[in-house]
C-alpha cells in the first residue's frame, strides 16, 4: 500500500507542477512578439523600468489577455520555489526504482527540458512581470 501511495504522490506532484510550469512557459512564448515589437519601436533592449514605462505590453495583456499576464506575474514571484521543488521532484522520480525504467527516465527527461526552456525564457517572464506590475 505504501508503494502505491508513493507512486501516486510522485506522479500527481509531477503532473501538477508540470501543468503550472507549462502554463508559465506558454505565457512566456506568446509574450515574445509583444516584447520584440516594443524593443524595435524604442530601438534598444528593454529594461525593467522601460517595460514598466511603455504601456504597450500592459495594454496587450489587459483587459483581454489576463491569464498569461497573471500567470507570468505569479510565476515570477514564486519561481525559485517552483523550480527547486520541481528539481527535487525530478530527483525523487529518478531515484524511485519502483517505476518502470523507461517511464522514469522519460519523465525526468521531459522535466529537464521543461525546466531548461523556462530558464531560457526567464528574461521574458521578468520583463512581463515588470510591465504588468
């Protein structure tokens, strides 16, 4: 019974955290064109202060696209906890030998790719969080 509870806890935690991180990644990906347009219009890369001053980013998200903006803002606040928790969960899945070998490493590989993609998009997440603050 304890083996089943552990397996369900690991898989449930993986699904929940993967869902939250995938939502943040999706929101960051759809935010890139807006940030690029603002950067082209001002002629240089955005800083946090410039993102806050230029209302184009904020106007893009509010009032129509509130879910991506809220997801990125909340993720920027708690991202260290989510990323460290997700890394700990990936280590627990990698070390848990009761899962099938292929499933275990597939989950870990997909989690590492998701984490790497989020780290790549972290500047976009930070800019959007500054703009909608």
